[in-house]
């Protein structure tokens, strides 16, 4: 029995993505006549297609796609970016009447503009670019479900998540399961699927009102009924390329799977059975493109007649329809030679200016260089001190790999402190209460799991004995006294660091859910100190 389709929020489900039909009418008519001729005469090229009666109607549709933007709208020192993608999209729309832009998630994350606006900066740029639909990635929840919901309120396109459910039951109201888009009369169903890794990657409190169901089971339930409503079905997936191929094998019915999450550059036309798998890498360094023709018979039944790259590249045909050369690969590189789209620039500039004002504010002075790197990075110790001061915890721990920048001696701005931290995921701070025995067990478990020390610490000192299995704690002090197993201590750190410590040391009482981040802690610590000395080292000492 086919599952009944959930009803998405009104106004999000159906959109007309056609271009100006008067301008294109004659050109598209000529194009379809040429396609019909090719279909009839070039059986070696179009071996899977037969031309039907004169009543058949052909429609050319172009899907363009991005994924894992991570807020890259106007990158200043690299290729790619949404604004360049929008310029290329504008050119494609000028040549073709039925163009739909889809994005496969991880949108509102990764830049100061999104950090300060809660994701509204990139959503506004996507509105200006003309994105028709997107799916929710795991990073959409980095600022919490409430912040994500506020960003969604600014979107002029549906952001989808069929397997993202409200904990009390039913679809999470902010994410419709699917959208049906119109492209020249062709009904294109787009089913959004989010990764189950979101649960592991996020602090539980950030997504406490949500559950993430198995995307494969969700697709199996929805595809049969959704197929009846559309002519073409697309999975807009934030599962990763390996899972996308599995989806194509295990859930029949998808014509195309446009993916994200794994940052995979799929530079060839990758078919799994009759399903085309696509992904552009990340950061809009390339724009994906899929061209296909839909044939509708006199009874109104529609089917895909040909896809560029399925049997051959359309660019290899002897006659180029309307003089247009279709792509000979699924990705269009976006390099610095492409100018940013003016509409996207206009929408994004207010957020860029606000970020520049924030980052340029003077906050203090470094009295010496504070570098990163080494067995005990001074910059990581500085961040650990900042976390302990902001939270008031007895002990603070920070992932040294997250502190990828250092500070040079001299005046410091908020931007200098901001750029100390290279990572964005789960940089929010959590404070818990643990016994001394738990702290010792937790740290020891982390050292053995990784085989080395990748934590900076504040408010405590460790003496470690190197062993083949990893460093072993010989002695630990907190607040200048030996750590007492039965005593209780407060411990603060990045959400994922605290998660790992609790996994190794056992459950702990959560005293403060994530709110401030390592970046805010570093900025406030430098502002408080004003004149910042290099932090002391020797907090973690290896015995000979």
C-alpha cells in the first residue's frame, strides 16, 4: 500500500519556474523540432527513444545545482561563491526557458556574515540568486533550531527535510517534506533528505524538539505516491555520495539525485541504473547542470526522452540546436574570471558591511606573538583561559585543532580574535559538573582514543607518561591542588569536546546549555585583559 503524502505548508509546494514564454516560444519550438528530427534519424545516438505521433510535446528542462555553500557568497580570496554561480545561472536562463536551481544543503554556516546574522545573510543572497528549493544540511542546525527557524522565515524558497520530524509527532513545521515545481508544464517533484549524522554532530539540546528518521525508509514511503503527482522526481539529498548511490540502488523511482554533505566533486555523468547522481564539491566552486527533454503524449503521460550525457553528450551531435552548445561535462567551474551577480551583491552587501564593522573594532594589544602549533599551542591555551573566564568553570578544555590561527604582537581587533578559531561546528560552550574520578577517566579515555593529546586545558595541570597505547595520566591538579576523585568540579568546553568527555567519563549534570561560543569568549577575554601576554605553558607535561 502506498503511503499518503504529507501536506506541506501552503504556498511552499508548487512554484512556476518557467521563464518568459513569449520570448522563448519560437526558439523552443524550433529546438523541439530539431530534437524530434534527431530522435527519429539518429537511432545510434538516441537508441532508447522513439518519436511518437505528431501530438507528442517535448519540453527542455535544465536543472542547475549547488551544495555545501557554507556561507560562501562573496569569497574575497578564492574561486567560487554563490554570486559567481548566479552570474552563470543568469546566462543559462537567457538561453533556456525552463531552469530550476536546487541546493543540497549546508547553507547558513561558515562565515562572519552568517555568524552575526544567524544565517539570514546567505538566505538573502539565495533569494536574489533565484534558488527554487533547497534541502536542510546538518550545519543548518549549528546555531540551534530556533535560529534556523528565523532564517527560514526570510527564505523565498522552500527548504526541505522529509525525514526531519517534530518530536511530538508529524513533520517539523519549518521544513516541508517535498516541493513540486513547474517547468514549462513539467511537474518536477523534489524530495528533501537530511543526514542522520546531524544527531551525532549537534549538541542534543540544540535539536531537542526534533527527530531525524531513516532517510531510506522515508523515501520508500513517499516515492510511490509522489511519483503519481509528478513527471520527474529528484532527491535533493544531504546524505553524501556513497549514501546517494545506495539510495539509487535501494529506492527505485528517482530520476536524479542531487547531493551534498560529502563535498564530493562528481565531474562525470554518474549513473546508477537509470538514476543520475550529481554533486559539485563545495563552496560553489562549480555549478552543476543537468539538461533533459521530457516528452508528453496525447494522453498527457510524460516521460524523460533524453538526458545530456546518458547515451552521449549532446555537444557531440552534428547539429547544435539553436546554435547552443550544451555542456560536455556536468560541472561548470566558477573561477575569478566570472564577475559576481549584481543582484546577489546588492542583497549581501549590508551583511558584509556589518561584519566588517564588527571585525575591525579594536579590542586590545598582544604583548608578544601568541602562535599556534606545537605540543602545547599558546593560542589554544589562550582560548582555554578565555572559556574558563567566560563560564566561571573550575576547568576548561579546548580542542587544539579548532584553534588554527595565532596572534601577532601589536594591536588586536575583534577580527583577530574571531580568526583564532578555524572551526564552526559546535563551537558553542557547554558547562557540566563532573567528579574528579570522572574527569580523570574522561581525559584518559580521550588520550587513549586518539593516541595523543589534542586538548588545551585551563585551571588544571597534568603529568603524563607516554605509552604505546597513548599518554597515561600520572598526576593531575585542579585549582592548584591534587585532583580529588570524590570532589565535584565544573568543566566547560566546546559542545563536541564535552560530548566526547561524557562518552568517556560517564553522564554529567549539564549546568549551562550552549549559548556563547569560543569566538565570543576570546573577544571578551582580550577586551578584559587589554594588554595580552603570552599565556603560560607547561600545563601538560610529559614525563621522561
